[in-house]
C-alpha cells in the first residue's frame, strides 16, 4: 500500500517540490493551500495529487481539510507541516539586537 501524505502549503515552492517527490516515489498526496488557483492548477495537472483550499490556522478550515483527507486518501501516514507565517523580513544586520546576545553579520 502506498503512503498517504498531507502537505500543508503544498501548492508552490518547497511544498510543491515535496509533493512531487512523494508522487514520484509512489505516494498518494493531498495538498492544502490558501491559493485556490494554484491548488486547482496543481491537482488538474498531477493525477497523484488531490487538494484542499483553506487556511490551516482556522479551525473550520482544518476540519474541512481533515474531512477531505479522509475522503480522498482514506487516512494519513505522513504529515509535512510546511505552512508558516510571513512576518517582517530584513537582513540580519538590520534587526534590533537582543539583550545579552552578541552576533555579527556581513553583507
């Protein structure tokens, strides 16, 4: 029996690369992502990948995701929690110092 894999933020970047690698190795993959267009495109082009649209930080979207996983895969063997949040980004040299911590950055 092939592995049943769920990948959050799986419709692009690292998540998509992970999904494609699992499929190439015989797994059945379900992706979850907030980008509806990307999920629809990926699932239509990759028969080994199913998908759900939603924000896993919202309980109602998580409930829907797990219903979809159960329906599409019949259970779960592997979870790749690839989703994260985007926060402020800047070069390390521009972040304020943390008291008591010494660091250096070169550009």
